[in-house]
């Protein structure tokens, strides 16, 4: 275990704490959960930075870091969808969680065929992540129905739109591997003979 891996593990341990606090009958739960999520989101950036800076990248970290990130976001979205109970929140959350499943499967498949680099994290993906984290912090930190909660819902909608855009970018990059040109296959078969 090294510092980046400890930070990633800490992020996973923060999830049940956040869930437990969110259901307490205590007015301070909103700000406390938002702070916990913000700290967890910061460790997502920090563990990657430290892994590169300290040359402590490991196979465990490369696997576990994106898993921790996706679990953290998905659990927070499920909490919020249950609390807010609005079609807009449900649709935005479903888009974000669904995209994470699709892109994770795509990256795994592309790695299997030796083409993982074509679905590396893009600028749109980073912007999408920043908007997701911001919206979740706002939503966790405010009681449903308040003005700030409404702002958070619209930020989540923007994050969902960026999510669709980033999914399009990744699928477009992977499309030649997903749907190889039939003419190229025929040419290859002729050459092989």
C-alpha cells in the first residue's frame, strides 16, 4: 500500500459514512454529507496527482481508482434521486450512471483488443466529471426544494448533457474497432488467402 492507494481506499470507506449520515434526522446532515463528498472528490484528483508525482502508480491503483470514483458518484446519485423524486433528477442520474456502465465496458473491451488508448480520458470527460462533482456537492448540501437545490438540479442536467457528449466522443473514437469496415476485412482475407 502507498499513499495514493490509501487515499483511494479512504474514498470507498467514506461512502457508507455519507449514506448513514444522510438518513439521520439532523439538519446538519446536508452540509456534512456535501463536505464528505467534496473531500472524497478531492482525493480522486489527489491520488492520481500523487501517483504520478511520487512515481507510485500501481496496477491496483489503476484498477481501483476509477472503480472508487464510479461507486462514489453512483451511490450519491441514488441517494439524491430517492430524496428529490423528480423526473428531471431521475433522468439525469440514469444518464450519468448508464454512461459510466457503457464506457467502463467499452474501455474493458478496447483494452482486450489492445486499443485502450483510443478511449483515453478526454477534455470533455474531465469537464463532465467536474460538473458532476459540483452538482452533487450542491445537491447533497441543500435540502430538496430550496433555491440552491434547484440550482444543483440544473447543474446536474448540464452534467448529464456533457455525459452524453463525452459518451459520443468515446464511441466515435472506438467506432472503427466496434464496426470494422467489411471491405477492409475482405481485402485482409484475400491477402491471407
